[in-house]
């Protein structure tokens, strides 16, 4: 279980602080599939980095808490790990498939070397041959041929490379897999294979899976719960089907409304305008300039939301 409470995080830049995650509270259940959606630049990848504990460099936590609570299946012992120590769980309890991860693979090393080198020392101590056998058995379960281990990344297709990354992330039976846009840039058929693979792994290992995608269709197909990110905030979170059927936040409703529908040739309107600059976010509701309810319903019923003081965690009256 992961718990985020009022987390604020962002990047120090020469021109000031970019508050990419601003007042986010969220939980991730032990064996659920949580989706995160929202437009480009709304802070999805930053949120994933915070959950992974990949802080440092320009990215820092400025407030709130992040906590991972896992039960060791063997001993039954429960450990609680705070943000600054999440690194200790990498490749043991938590694994991460970063956005644009195709380029994560080292072009001059064979896949086997990369898989083995990524493992913790304790695993490597079992010996190369024993490990190779274990990895081959695991690859067979996720329907990847053992021959990929002898290949260099350039000898594999994009879809194959992404499958290898999923296998690498899942091999150690982690309690949580974080996948940031795992299917973007792949064709639809390959996308489907990768998603089915992620879901198969999640079902088999009963781990938690967080998938970031701007593609709502992906979330509809596979996630249990969906969180909608807008301008550094999570504006709505709930069971995926319910959220599609009864979106509460006007941003969620607009995203769903912009989806093309099978058999309907009417061109769909995107959402006009763009999210605000997170280096200088507006006060009050961040969606107000684009919200169809802002000037009538909202101004009439909850003007305080539109005009609140800086720093408040904007909650839409309707969400
Ligand atoms: N290394 C960085 N230094 C400074 N600002 C950054 C850095 N990385 C991201 N940002 C800024 O933080 C904000 C959130 O970025 P983030 O990558 O988390 O968004 P995102 O929702 O994942 O977008 P996308 O859908 O395009 O991947 C943006 O304003 C972005 O410009
Ligand atoms: S607070 Fe008002 S302006 Fe903001 S999203 Fe809700 S209805 Fe729209
Ligand atoms: Mg991103």
C-alpha cells in the first residue's frame, strides 16, 4: 500500500520553482490497477517519480508525506518506508518503467547482461547459470522467447523491447510496478499486447500496478481506479467505470466528451486552451479559464473556489 498525503514536489530551475505536484493525496491499494490520466505537462511523470522515490537533482519534495507499507510474504512482517528511503525498495518491492523507456536499454549490451546487472547483489550471488534458467522460465510465462536474452536492443522490434522492459520490471515479483506511458509510440496491436502482458503479470503476481497514459481508452480497458491529473493536482479519483459514466469534475467530463465514439462521425471538440504554467500557477481553480461552468454555475454557487488565495488545494464544488 502506498499513501501520499498532501504532497508538493517540483523542480528547481534557473527561473524559479516549477510546482509539478501540488497538494496531492492518493492511495494505491495492494493489488489494484490504478490509472493516471491528464494532459501533457500536468505532472503525471513527476508524480510517478515521487511515488518511486526518485528524488534528487532538480526534483525535490517540498511538503507532505509519501509512505510505502508492505508485508513480507515470507515472514509476514510489515515495513513502513518513508519517501527518503524508498530507494531501498527499488528492484525488490517497487519497479519502474520510465516514460520513453526504449532509450533506457543500453545499446551495446545484450539483454541478458542488462537483466542480470539490474538485479540486486543477493540475486546475482546465485550464479549466472542458475539465474539464466530462472529468467528463461519467467520469460516463457510472459510469452517471450529465451532468444531475446542473447539479442542486443537494436535487434528487437519496439514492441519486443517494451515487452523486455515489462519482464525486467516484473521478474523480481515486486509488490508495485509503476509504468509511465508504457505503450505510447507503439502501434495499436502492439499496444494491446503490452497492456495484456502488464495485466497478466499483475494478475499472476497480485501486485499493484500504476499506469500513466494520456489515452483514456487504455484506462477504460484495464484500470480499476482512475486518477485525473490537472495542473499539478489530482482533480478527481474513483472507480474507472463509475468515473466514465458519471464524471464529477468538469475537466474529467470534458476529457471524456472529447473521446471519439465508434460509429459517430461528428467531429469531437478538444478542450480549448491549455493548462496553466506550473512555474506561475493561477490562484483559485486552475481549470476555471477552460471550464464551461466557471462563469455561470460556479460564479453563482461557489465564487470562493474561483478566487481563493494562493496555495489552497482547489477542490471543485462539483467534484
Ligand atoms: N527536469 C525538469 N526540470 C524542470 N521542469 C520540469 C522537469 N521535468 C518536468 N518539468 C516540468 O514539470 C511539469 C510536469 O511535467 P511532467 O513531465 O510531470 O508532466 P506529464 O504530465 O508527465 O507530461 P507528459 O504527458 O507530456 O509526459 C511540466 O511543467 C514540465 O515542464
Ligand atoms: S471550481 Fe468552478 S471553474 Fe473550477 S472546475 Fe469546478 S466548476 Fe469549473
Ligand atoms: Mg510524462
